């Protein structure tokens, strides 16, 4: 009896393989050349994005992505997935909702070619229409660094065309997926409660829930504990504005930073960026640098970088 069942399964398996081969042959006859019969799923596999291919299958998204489209897939490399913290990688494998949210955030339900990507552009993803934010930074060789929600796009592997869309390769995973505006996100992080209190006290919280885009350097409670408690509201406002990048500038993701770069803030004075062995430090008027602890926390209206020091703006000269 047992043998019979196993045999039955084997047979069923053989039939499945048979019909798959038949189907592949059929498409081959109708389509000229390889590119013509490749969906975005096949292109992802063809580009060697095997972790992404595995996760797409695990999340049950293969049939969707073999559908009509058009889809634009921002496909992280295997190495990009390995760069995620271990607990995030584990969570992606354990929590299918999280996995689906992250993967659908990497897909757009329309065709976006590299020529359509420009500074500050927002394009809704398949994840609850949450926007992907594009930025371009004039760094190094031409063209430049181009990011999708902070994740650098491999400019040598863009516009990989499929029958139902196009794939662009990402050198990082767009994670975390922006879920809320920056004040709402900060309120949910216990380590940032002093910052939130200060924003409320100075009424800057209202402004920072707006469209932005904002880049905020967010000092932890440990950082705030080293600041005198008797600051006037005006002093505190000046200090907090020194933690917000001038809103006329594009969103500043870490991929867009260079060593010795000066970043203009809403205090109308600069912070100097120091990059040393992958660590990003910010130099204020005290010359004692603050260190970026958690970079690139994407929010719906910009990005937050968590830092370990409250930065002190220069005293006005007059
Ligand atoms: C799984 O992920 C979703 C989406 O991020 C989250 O809301 C939910 O709490 C997670 N579930 C568990 C058990 O962690
Ligand atoms: C993909 O298609 C677009 C639009 O038709 C085209 O501009 C691009 O050159 C194609 N990419 C490749 C690699 O052929
Ligand atoms: C705040 O307290 C410090 C000493 O702890 C003092 O030097 C400073 O003048 C005070 N500043 C204000 C605005 O009261
Ligand atoms: C910048 O910060 C300094 C020091 O706190 C303050 O005196 C000045 O008013 C601030 N300027 C702006 C535009 O916020």
C-alpha cells in the first residue's frame, strides 16, 4: 500500500514535469529569442538574484509577478540581503506578512525605466501604494549615485527588460519599509522619547509631520541626558533645527554622503560629515563628533539617522 502511494506521487510528479516541458517548448516556438518569453521572475533568476527569487517563491508571489503587469522590480542582490541585520533576515523567513510587505515594496505596478528616475521623484509601490523615493547624488564618476529609498541602484544593471516589465538591480534592500511620518515613527521608539518631548516643547513636531522631505539626525535619550536641562525654548529650537537638513536640499541618505561634506541645516549653519571605515560621524561647533548609530531609517516624509550626541550649532557671530 505504502509503495503504491509513493509510486502514485512519483507518477504525478513525472506528469507535472512533462507538461512543464511541453509548455516551455510551446512558448519557444511562438517567441523569437530569449528575451521575448521572460517574465520579471525569469529576469530576476537570470540576473542571479537567487535570494530574491527564493523569497518571492516563499511569499507566494510568483504567479502575481508572472501576470500581465507591467511591473518594475527593484531587485536586491544576494549580498544586499546578507547586509541586513541577522534578526531582520530571520524575521523575513519567519514572518510571511513582513516578507510580503518588504517584497511588494520593491515592485511598482507600472513601467519605470532608468530614464524616468529623477531627483526627489516618488513612485507608488505595490505595498499599500507606499512611495519609493528616488534620489541622485553627484558623487564620484559620472553618472552618479542613484538611490531608491536610500538603496543604491546598480547603474550597470538597470533596464533589464522582461515581457511583463523591467528589473533594476539594487545594492541594498529597501528596509525598513516607510510606514509612517517621522514624528509618528520617533514616538514609537522608546530611545527617542526625549527628542519627541523636545519637538513637542518647541512645536517643531507639527512641521515635521508635513510632506518634507526631511532628513533628521535624531539624538538618543542617552545623548540628551548630557545636555543641560535649563535650556530656554529658543535655545532648544535653535539646537533642534540644527538636526534637520535644509528642506530645499534632497533627502540625505547615507549612500549620498561623502567625507568632509558640509550639510546645511535649518539653523542656517553647517554640519560636517566625516566618513571613516564605514562609520559616519557628524562634526558640530564643539568639534567633538557625534556618531551615526542607525542610518537610513526611511519614513514616509523622509529619513531619520539615529545619532549618539546632541549637536550644538555655532553661536551667531553678531
Ligand atoms: C509580522 O510582520 C507584520 C508586518 O510588519 C507585523 O505587523 C506583525 O506584528 C509581525 N508578526 C510577528 C509575530 O512578529
Ligand atoms: C528596455 O526597454 C527600454 C524601453 O523600451 C529601452 O529604453 C531599454 O534600452 C531596454 N533595455 C535593454 C537592456 O535593452
Ligand atoms: C544652566 O545651568 C548652567 C549650570 O548648570 C549654567 O551655567 C547656565 O548659565 C544655565 N543657563 C540658563 C539659561 O539658565
Ligand atoms: C541656530 O542656533 C543658535 C545657537 O543655539 C541660535 O542662537 C540661532 O538663533 C539658531 N538659528 C536659527 C536660524 O535657528
